[in-house]
C-alpha cells in the first residue's frame, strides 16, 4: 500500500529576475555571507591540504620515521593515517556547526527576500 502524500501545490512561486539576482549579489548582506564563508572555508582547506601533503611526503621520503613503532605493531604511518580520517570528520563537523550558526540564517534571510516572503 502506498503512503498518502499531499497533493502537489498549485501555488505559483515567484521566481526572481536576473536583475534581482544581480542586485542581491552586489548587496552588503550577500557580501557578508560570502566573506563569512570564505574566512572559514579557505584557511581550513589550505590547512587540510598542507596536512595531507605532509602525510604523503613523509610516507614517500621518510620511511624510517613513518615505520617507527609507536605501540606494538602500530607505527607512525598508521597513526597519521587514522588522524587523516579523524581530521576530515572533525572539519566536517566544525563546518556544519559554523554553517548552522553563521551561514544558514543569513542565506535563509536572503532566500526569503528573493522569493518574496519579506
């Protein structure tokens, strides 16, 4: 048995004109949203790329160091590899918190205004 779904809305949604998009793109509010995103995403991206390249370069050129045992059969390369995964998930979690707190409210305000809700 299929689940009951509400009928599609017959209400027409106002689509912004190209001029309205340009106007919003040039607004201070949109500039602040873009600045807030870039000030978070760019440094974190650069930092992660450097961290990743360090891992790759050490794996290629510092085999003795990366092969050093830390505990039992666990070596430095394994620890760095696990830290790569951990840092990836940490950055994703951190970004989602940043977006929810700083980006989403600004973006929602712009979207609502563009769609004629404000």
